[in-house]
């Protein structure tokens, strides 16, 4: 990650609001050209995020806000940003030098430790009541408990008590009476935003929660965007409720009501801003042989694209690729096919040794990457479009593939049962019928052969899934634009309950 200390500092002048001496801060006076942009009306939006890495998930929202002439103040947690890619953020800042960036304030008073411990406990308590969810997530959250709560949890009666809704209610009561962090309140007073936009607001030790809490204390309207497809069911709870929750789809909305206790009349279905890049941008495919030469594969031979999963799903799935190679060698049509592994950005290491030992395997990109920039998106598109067939276990990249119009084979294996068929977010995708499903390596090769030969029995189900899960308001409705319109309307003073009743087309025309 590019260190923010290396970013060019701009000299302060009287037009800069609230200058701060920290060299990591970019502050530029508002440019006059903003006034000439098409806009709802100009306002100030404070964006509170967890990591610079997450910026790509809601970039289309912020681009839409800028197109409408709104001023942006960005806040990211320095700790969670360290060592993570900021490619998407840097590209946005280059295009929008008027945007202000600063590390978020962190709560440092005596309440920090008990508050964070209570939030972790409340999330754990919720998982104790989710009998339909994989025990993997329950066990993961158990590790996050404080020592005192861990001791209670080891007793059967203690665990029973921790799982009661009354415990969750008591924690929410504690959260309600706990004052906002003074330094965060001070930051908001300096910025004086019309609205606070935050995401994801439900991960461990996430500081954007403090910005929501402080904003509510000051009477500033707040909106939270669901970050990714699994965030409502596999991450922590949204402990401080915003005025408005911006959910991708009805699945997210129902999970927000059931698990997070958010009122249905405060939830707006917007679609998924993270996938706008595949629906509304020009395709960036290049000649197949040219692309394969660049990645190190024969330009005249078929290849299978393997989509790697996160370490939370499958810590080391290289054995699957090895077995897949062996079975492909027996194929009548794909016997000479290579495998291009596209690793998860945080789980590339297991594939490195495999690529060195087998010439039919190439890892591209070597370290994995989120498709953050135009170049990275083009890379992903070319991998998908030029592949003979595509296969994986459980990863967001499967949805990217479906959005690009290609079939995807999911290998269902008992080894990863807890993070596949017992994981609610994957179950939704599986139940949609959008995936080609294989329950063995041999069956997977059969499916890959069929796809490579042009068979596609899941095209209708794919379209149905995309329209339901990624663009529930209409395939022509840009999610980023809709979120920006909702945030704008919230900043204008429209109550969330009234906003959720405005027809989408009308909201976009406001």
C-alpha cells in the first residue's frame, strides 16, 4: 500500500475548512467547477470506512456523489488499512483531487474495552441462536470473546445464558447509554457533514461504528451500505443502527431484520454497487493468444479457470487443483487443457508451490487481486471470457463470473461442507440454480467438458439470480447511483421511513 505520509500535502489557505497539521491528510479547497456539475444539490458527506481495501466495494457510490457535486470527507482506519491494497482509492483520488482524506479517529477512552467486548459478545450470542448457520462461524466468533466471557461460555449453563435474547437486549441497552467518543464527536463537529455514509459497520473492532454513534448523538443522519454478499450472515452484528440500511437485496434485508434487529421500514434495496463495473462499463477483452502469452500459457490451447477461495473457506485447496489436473488428463476434449488459478487476494500462497511443480498450472495474478482498477478489471474479464470453462468452491469471484455471462461449476466437497452447503450466503447462490454443480472431481470434469463444448443449461437461472441478488430494482438501475440518490435524500432531511417509500425511479429523478 502506498503510505499516506508520502502523499503530496497541499498548502493551507483560507478556503480550506478545518485544516489539520497531520501530513497524511489531503485537503484541497473546493473547486469552482463543482458548481457546474449536474447535481441534486451540493452537500458534504463524511464517508467512514474500515479499510482502504474496501473502497472498491462502494467506489461507484462515491463516483455518483461526486458527479452530483457533493463534497466528500473520507475516513479509514489506519490499523485495518495497513498493508492492504489502496489501488482503487488512489485512482479515485487522482480523478477527484478535491476529496479530503484522513485516518479515522479511534475511541481511546475507558469505555473502549468494555464496549468492544460487549459488541463481540452480542455477535456471539446471535450465532448461538442461528441453528441454520454453519458452526464454523460460531466457533470463529467464540475465539473473539474476552477471557471473562470465555470462562462463562465453557459452562453449559453459561453458554445457555449467553445465547438468550435477553442478554443481547441488555448489551444493546448498554450500547444505548454509552456516550459517543469525544474525539469522534469533535471530528464530526469540525467537518459538519450533512450526512454520514458508512460501510461495513459490522466487522471486529470497527471504528466506523463510532462515527455512526457520534453522528446520531449530533443529530446527523446516517446510512450504512452492506459491503459484500456474505456480510449480513457471516460477520458481526450492526450494533449501532443507522437511520438507513442500504441492502443489496431481499435476502440481505431479511437477514438484517432477523439477525441484526433493524426495522424493515429503514431498509432500502439498492442492488450491489461492487458489481456495477460489470454491468455499466465497456468490455476490456483483448486477443486471446495475446492475453495467454502474457500470463504464460500456450495461446492455442484450452485452459480452465480455477477461482480460489478465501482462507476462511478453504485454507489450502491446491489439492483440488492437483486432482483436477489428473482427471482432465483423462478427458477426451480437455486432456491438454492447462489450469489458470486466480487466487483469492488473501490466500495465494498455497498455489505458489503447485505452479512451480506443474507446468500445466499458472497462477494469475500471482498474488491475487481484487479487480480494483480498469487494468485489473480487464485482467479478470479476459481470464473469464477466454477460459474454456470456470470452476471453484465458494468465492465472490463466482458471482463476478455469472455477472459477466459465463457459466461456473461449483465443486461441492465434504471437506469444506461447513463453509459451503452449511454457509447461508453460499446456500442462497446454490439454491438459485445459477451454478453448475459437481459433487466429485470426475463429475466436475464432465461439467467442464459440457461447458467447453457450448452447453449452457443455467443461463435462465443465472439471469434470474442476477436480477434478484445484484439488481433487484431492475437490471438497468445502477446500484451506485441509487445509493447516492438515497444518501442525498437522507442528507436533505427526508426521514428514512419516508425515503424507503419513494419509488426508485422517482428517487433517481429527484
